[in-house]
C-alpha cells in the first residue's frame, strides 16, 4: 500500500518508514510563537535549564494578537518577548509586521515538504505550500525550541476532491465553510486532510491559505494542498528573502501515492455551492446567504489570517467601488501584513476603503482576538471574514458573529444587513 503526504513527510523527518498510527520523533524545520503564547514558551524554555536554542534561524516570535498593546499588562508581556529575543539573538516580527500566519510564509520560512510547529492553532495554514504544519501548546513548542524535535502520532488522512467551477461571487471561503458544515467540527479530528481537484488547482496561493487555515475548524491536525507550479512560483518569488537568511534548504515536494489509503474520500461540486456563512456560535453552523439575507448587522470586519490578504482586499474594493458604508455599521479592515498593506496602498485599495467609511487598523489580528480594535457591545451582530465565531471570540460573549467571505462581508457592510454579494458584481 502506498503512502499519503503526511506519511511521507513524517517518514522523511524521522528517518523511519512510517504509516498511520505509528509514533515517531521528528526533526522540525521551523517553529514560532505569538504574543499570546510566547511568554509561556520562554518560561518553559528557561525551566529546562538550557541556555541556547537549537537554531537561531529556525524560530521566531510574532507580536500580532494585541498589536499595538492595548494595556499595561500586555505591554509587560511584549517587553519580556523583546528582551528574550535580544538576549538570544532570535528573530522577532514586532507590531505592524502582521499576522504570524501571513508573515511566516511570506518571509520565506516555510518550503514544500517542511515540518513546522507553531504555538497557535491556525498554524495548519502553511499546508497551502505542501508542507506539514500544526499548532501545539507552548510547552511542546518550548521543547522544540530546545532540541529541534517533537513527537508525533502519524494521523490517518482524508481526501477531499473539489470538481466543477466556483460561480460568480463564490470564493474559497465559501467552499471551506460548506465543507466544514458538511464534515462538522469534529469530522476530521486528528486527521490529515488533502485537498484535490480542478477547483483547488485553479486557486491562487491566497485562496489556498484560506482553505488550509480552516482545516483545524473540523479538528484536522494537518491541512494540505499538494505543491504544484502555482506553489513554486510563489515560493520562488520569495527566493531573495530566503537567501538573505542564508537559507540554502531546497523544497522537497511530496505527493501521495496513487494507492495511498484514506480514512474517508469526499467529493464536492463547486458549481452547486453559493455564498456561505457560519451562524453563531459555531463554525460548522452552516447556512447559505439566502437563508440569512436581511439579518441586520452592527459591525463588519475584513482581515485575519484567513482573509486579510491582497486577494481579499481586492475583492472587497471591487464591490465598494465608490459606494459608502451603511451609516449604522462600523467597518474595520486589517491587512494581514505590512507587505499586503503596502501593496494595497500602491493599488489605491486603502483609499477606496477609507473614502467609503472604513477604519483601517495596524496589520495584525485586529478585532479577531477580542482584546482591542472593535470589541462589539452586548446584543450586537458582527459579520467577519475570520475563522471562528465562538461566544466571546471578539471580546463580548453577548455579541453574535457570522462568518463569511470578504465579498459577503463588504456587501453586507454597504447595506447594513447580510446580503448576497453577487448583486454587486
């Protein structure tokens, strides 16, 4: 029997011939923490009594969740992180650099075939590059920081094939919301998901990151789009950044064997999927836009590690054109990184949003994390391009969050209620 992608990559990083269900200690290619988790990483690392990290070029801290700091307590944490990286000579992406899940791949730290750990649950995002990446706790991350390794149980794999063609006004976010609604929040628990089919191959990298980012919302350990020409063009565009880091590693593309064994195979016809949303307070509480059209909103948010990339800002700006945000809606935009922000400025997208009435905030997690930047009031309704809508996710357990594509978010912000974005295209 052949191997799946996860079996191949974990085998390559352990020096063993692994199959699903096996346990192994594997070498890590890169690891990182963010400001909400790195304080504990530092404490646990110091408790080990080890003075130096395993490789200064293979670890970074990204200050993105509460950036800039909203309080004295958070400022103290940020100071602790800065002092640690200065003492150890480590990589730091400080406030304004952007969300870790955009910055880490954007800066050339991840290649196809890599094994990456992050102290953040949406680390599965980098599977869009044909890598294995997953979120772990701060203690596990501290151990990897010390020795460059960690243990894994090789997961079973699920194969998802998407055929047909995405319709007008339908995007990768709609597709993944539909799949999560079908498989449910626990449908892929400790599984590795591989995405295939003509629709997946037609997607650009921004859209692939969106797909893989939300794999964890169905419980997946890893979420992977096999590397292809689209992937390598994106990776090669970052070659200068990798060279600057003296990173001489080469991509090792791993593809599943034709006779690989899957725990489940699912097929979807994209042409039958319209704009989708997740209703409060669960990501798998799926609904079509027709079911929710007319629901009043108070706040709209475009951004996050799911949909704050250039493609997303472009889609939203095309819908806004010269229109104005509804007078009763607070519309917040957070570019996913400094690079995305600068590109959007050069293209005139930021001007479009500001003139329409949006508030553009510092690149980073923005309102998603719920510590600052747009905490809703009790009873208010938010439509967001984020990946989670749990109770209290944006800082108020008495608010309601609907998840949608950037197109649906922006269209709804214009009308003050959930609407079908196709009417604006």
